[in-house]
C-alpha cells in the first residue's frame, strides 16, 4: 500500500534559506513539545486547497498574529502538532522536549 504525501511549507530556518516542509496527509494534531536549536520563522500556511482554516500550532492558540512570519528564537520550547515536530526534528532545527 502506498503512503500518501501532501507537503506544506510551514516556515524556514537559517535566515529563511532552508524550508520546513511537513507531510500533512495525516495530521497528527497531538501537541508535541520541541526545543528549537536554531531560529524558526513560522509562516502562515498557504497553498493549494487551503481555505485559511489550517490549524495554528498550539503555541499560537489565542495569539493574534499581526505579521507573518513569527520568528521564534533558538532555545525556545514550543508546543506544535506532531507533523510539525517531525519536520523540525528532521531538518535538525529542534529536539523533542
């Protein structure tokens, strides 16, 4: 059985030169805590098929974002969905907290 892949750019690291791309085919929304090992520029999710209703990560719940991207400094521990945690860890941008 083939595994479905639907990629979405969520942000970037390294001065916005390295994209953080997550597979959102099966959204694992359980909050996962990670500690960033580099600055993370979290972008507003956009792309084909998104109607502006893509869920915000838990660390932005209830926060009014005036301007995207939101830059989270290295060393910060944040709570994100499992799909975003996996992407950050795979890119070497975070460790699981």
